[in-house]
C-alpha cells in the first residue's frame, strides 16, 4: 500500500523562472526552495519547493535524450508531470505492482531524494504517471 504523498512533479521549461513563480506569486520563502541539482541518469535538472505537508518537484530537461523533452514539446509552458507516493520497500512494491498487472516502467534507480524509485505507466492510473519512492531511512512523520 502507498504511504505519504511525497511530492508532485511539475515539468517546466525553466526551473529558475518556476522558482520565481512560487516565490513571488505564491509567497514561498526563498529558504524553502532548494538549489537546482542535476540527475544525469534520469535526464533532469530539479529543485524542490518545500510546503508544510509536501513538496513540488520542479523538473527541467537535461540533455538531448531527456524523457522530459517530449512532454514539454506537447506542453510548452510546462505541466503537471507525475505524482510521487512513498513506499516502505521499493523492491517489494515493484514485485507487487507486477503481480497486480501494472506496467512498471523501470528497474529501481536512485531518485532525487537519494532513495530508489520506480515509475508506473499512466494507463494504470487514469492518465497519471505515478512515481513510487522508498521512504528515506530515518525519516520521521
Ligand atoms: Co519525482
């Protein structure tokens, strides 16, 4: 069973511009917006906007083969890209999702929070791409 909503992923053409939106339009303190980092194996640059109960993950394409690139061609201004739920054990979750007939898009790999993640095809969830992320060890709450 899925646990906490960890974050909502939003694909954007410019992380810096999107950060300014969350800061200036929605009043998120700059101290709650993380530095932009790169995750070359996943073809993304990313930053998090910390909210009291969750996070927004801003993702921007990194490299010509980035999977985000096609999404932005269809949604040039950006758009909601995925929703991420926490699970206790990513390998157990992967095996269970396969048993339940879901299309798991990748082998567990390290995600933006430093713990392994998998993605579930949008066709299994009303058109929503779902990321399952192993809860960071020692995380509270
Ligand atoms: Co994510």
